C-alpha cells in the first residue's frame, strides 16, 4: 500500500513516527508524499496546547476528505490526541478507521491491515508501557541529524501540563537499546545526535538507581561517525555535577543546554508546580557558565499564567535582562482541561498574555543581537544544512543552534559544500537571531 504519513508536534513525537515508518516499510509498504495517491493516511497527532490541538483536528478533517475524493481507504490516527480524545475522534469523525494510543504505535502495521480490510481498530495499551518495536527507523530529518528519544513520560506533574496523563510516568529506555539505535542512525549517515525526552536529566534513575545521563553520553561519544551530541529538555533542578563535567570534557558533546525554566517569580513558579526558586535558577545558570564558559543556554517561558500580576511580569523581564540567555522562546499560557491550572482563579485575558509575550521577545531580540555581535571575528565549526537558492551561500548551524528552534549562520562562499558537511567559518556579521560568515582558510573537516 502507498501510505501518506503526517507527523505533528514535537521532536519526541517525530521519533515515534520514524519508528512507525520503519515498521511500515519493513512490512512492504511504500511511503508517499502525495495525499491524492495514498491508499492509507496515518496522522501522528499532538494536543499539548491549544494551537497544537487545533492543528491536529484540522489535519484529521482535511485528510478525511481524501477518503471521499482520493484513493485513500484507510485513515489512522495515533499519538497524544488519539490517547486523549479517543471517543470524540471515533464519534465525530466516522472516516477514521483506526486509533492508536501513545504506547500502542508498535501496532501500526496491524492497525493498517485491519483498516484496509474494512475493520475498525483501536488499541490503547497501559499508559506506563514502554514500547519496543525493534524497528529500524526511517529518518525524516534529512539524514545528517536525528533525534534519540531516551525516555518516555514524566513524573513532574506541573499544574499546567497534561503530558503525564497522556504519556504516563517517567521510564528510561534501556541503555543498550539506545546504543544500538544510535549506532544504526550513525550507519544511516547521522552526524549529530539530539537527545530528547519529556525530561532528559533524570535518565536512568528508574533503571539503574541513579541519574545516568552522563554515562549514556560517554558511551554515545564512542560511536564512530557521530560528530555532535546535543542534549535538550534538561530540568534545571536535576542538573548534576557529573553531567556538567561530561558535557565540558567530552569533545563530541555540544556546549549547549536547553533548560526550560518557565518563569522567575517564586510565587508563579510555586503555582506552576515547578521545583526551583528564582535564586536556584540564578545559581545553576552561574554554575554552568563558570564550568563551561562558552556554553550556549536556551530556555522557554510561559507568560500569562493564572494569577500572574504586572509585578510578576516585570520581575520576569528583569530576570531575562540579567541572565541574558543565548536562546529564549515564550509561550502564552494555554489552559488545558484536566489540569489544575485550568481551574485556577485569576485567568489572564488573551490580549494581556500576548502583550507580555511580545515584550519579552522584544527584550530577547536585543539580547540575542548583542550576543551575536560578540561572535564577530570568532571561528566556529558549522554543520551545513543546505544552499541558499541562486546565491553563493549556504545555510548552516553552529554548536549553539539546535535544528528547528534556533538560528542559522549564512556562509558566503563559492566552494561546493554538501548538506551534513562540517566547515570552519569566520563570523563576519550578526542579525537579531542569525549570523553571517565566510569560510576560513582551512575550511573543511
């Protein structure tokens, strides 16, 4: 069968999608990007916040039309929305033939076969089950970088977050499985491994009795072909000394950490169910910068949380101004049903949320521009992502730029470079979020 596969939401969802693609292709099916010619359509959904939920609903309804007008005779919905709204999907979108929960994606081939035979199929395994498909992933990121999902679920239970109810408790993927998967990815040409989970920092605590992310990183560094290893989603309160030492000392590990903090007002942090104080955030940022002076720090914030006053907002702005994070994203608070925060008093009007978000992003734009100016004159190792159309220039990323979420460096050169190449680049200019550079004399590695 020809299958159109649509993956929505986060990079962790994408890793699940790539496993499903591996199972489908191993089963003899063909992947297509033409919805009009697809015999079956699979949508791996997201519903983390309102916008993601709306995108998932719109995509399901749009693809349902191809059961009427195209060659599609099997529509399958998987992922977070399938887990959360299984009854609503079945009742309101009769075109959907199969629904798989978040821990049931290993049954994708069975779901396809049942749907193609005209049978309705549903599968919702225990929310705390850890799938092990054994499939060889089909990489969809271009091949030069890939996401390694090292754990599933979360135990934090922040008051605004639905993830524990959709993904279950935190459970680490056994280290040997991750090493095998990373080695396979390297054989497929992956040069940058990006470690993801709902929270990466407590990896291994459930399996090995202690935090073991530093041990996993050391083992991953031994894999031939891997040049960069990047770590995302590190909860600040869980960052520990052995992890810092490993990031500092292992040459393959990018001096980059994504540490979502969400706010800086102690009052709001407490209402969010976060486990850090403002001072503790200041301390961990200071420690990271002392131990790894060239580290690039990314964070995310939520503005407009219930009860956030103008004073809380000003405190957050002052914190951002003082901390000068290299990368920063801001989300307006999205009330999610079945979360404590959605029931809290003092909900903030949407226009106020958006005004506060815009103020924070304007401040960060200035900080980012200044940080970029500091880079001028430096020589950086750059991974080439592609060529700028009709120009003698390429798009690349430095160690300080995660794909999809951070900026780029535009490399001016007449030399022929390929996606996935590494080049030494001298920075000659900086924009608000991006850099400009030229190849250094000894430009390739």
